[in-house]
């Protein structure tokens, strides 16, 4: 039987992998994907807490509704973030963080 601890362990593992990717990688695209992985880890823990928090024998769906709004904001973040990455690549011909030191061209 899968318990809340199993979900929290997987969520913590995903968050740790995402944080490691943000800290160690130098490509903007990899950093962006790692940030999305961290958001997914937070969403997983919210859904797990929502599922295992029973009110009168039924799951409390407040956390799952909150996850819906987080996914909506993340989709907008992806659109804006990828547009910025594409603009930086067109201007500098690189997505390496070390090569992009100033916003000025």
C-alpha cells in the first residue's frame, strides 16, 4: 500500500534533482527544465497532502484546486521564459549562463 511518506519521498527526490540541476548546469534550457521539475515536486506533495487529508471520510480537494492554479501560472511562465531564452539566443548565439553576463548587447 502506498502511503503519504512514499509520495513525499518521491517529491523530495524530484525537488532535490531539480535544485541540483539549477545549481550545477550552465545551460538556460536545462536550468529552466530543472525549475519546472521543482514546481512539479511541489505539486506532487500538494496533491498527496490533499489526498490523504480526509474530511468526513472524503478527500479534501483544496490542495488539488491549488495545483490547478499553479499549473496555469507555470504554463504562462513557460511561454514567457522560452520567449526570453529564444531572444537571448538570437542576440548572443548561446544559452550558456557564463557567456551571458549583462542584459546589454
